[in-house]
C-alpha cells in the first residue's frame, strides 16, 4: 500500500532535518515550539561527573544539542538560573517524498538494522550527555521475539539487552530536568515495543537510527501499533494502525535481509 504525499522525492534514511527547539521553565515555553511535553517519566537522580565507564561511552553518542537547544548553556547552568527546566528539539520542517511505500521502507530499514526485536522495557536510567546540554537514557529491554540479529550481536529470546536513546528525565541539583528529542522520544517501563536497532560495539548495547523523517521505534498495544516519536512517516505521529499486517511485513523483510 502506498501513501501519496505531494512534494519532492528523497532517499530513505538520508534526510537532512531543520530542528525547532524549545526551552521551558515554571510551566512556560520561552520560544515558539509548543508541543505537549512529556511529564510522566520519573526522573533519575544524577551527580555530575559520576558515571560508570559504560555510561561515559553512551554519553558521547549524543551531541549537537548545546548549540540549537540550550543555546550554549549546560543543563547545570539552566537549573542554577531557573530551577526546574524542560528542553527539547522538535521535528521541524522536513521534505516529504512524492510517494511512500511502507513495504519498501521496512525492507530498507530491516537491511540496515543490526537487530529487529519485539519485547518489553523493564527498567531505565537517565543521565547527562558528555557536554551536559541534554540527557540520554539506558533502557533494560527483554526481547520476547528476535526477528533479526547478526553473528557479531547475537540476541536470545527472553534475555535482556540495553537500549540507549536520547531524551530522559533527571534530578539535577535538587531540580527536575526533562529533555525530549521528538525524533527519539522516551520509552515507558512496562510497555511493549518493536525496535529496529544499531549495535554499539564499544559497550554491547543498541541504539535507534534517530531520523527526522522516518521513525524506527513502535509501541505495541493489543492489536494496534503506533510510532513512539513524532516523525511524519511511516505511520505518522499518534496514528494507530493494525499491527498484524505491519508485523507480517517486518518479519518478511527481516528474513529477506538476513538471507542476503
């Protein structure tokens, strides 16, 4: 099934995004971005400079927020100035393709992914990125179904892996800081997801692709599937679809990519 969207064609997973940003404190946004904020995630208490070696490695995976989100400041500086703080990066303006095939997208994404899994988030812990301008979160994820993995990154069913994503809530200097990248929104403990992942060889963890046009993380609830983040494709933000044909296509695409 093809979704027709008028504008110009682009290559999948090769999109340049123009991010919008927002900064909020005391319940008010200080710029034009006004999407509803994530407010239910419990913050992780953090102490600056105190990380395991694995956390340090993961903190280096996420950059570029200091210039366009916090405007040159660290979250420590913002908390010192304003108390509780919320920052984020929106999807912004992206160029949509003239036509879009979900089947072709899933085939391309399955080919690029080191792992495709279905499972449940059982725990999480958030921390500061290396430059202190944003947050990231490590999720403990139990894979109930391994649709695809690789010889260098084996995943066994009913075992835990670590998923690393931008965004997350922390408690810093006694104040709550919430950071949300709307192309990589937080996962919720106890919820089921379909994930397309890249392997992080330095730590053995996994991460998403984080693309401004195309989501690669999907929430499963009953017989419905929805995107986790706010990208316009493949389903659109907050637009549930029937999970059965979607998962059937994912399994077929992943099987074909593994056979190559």
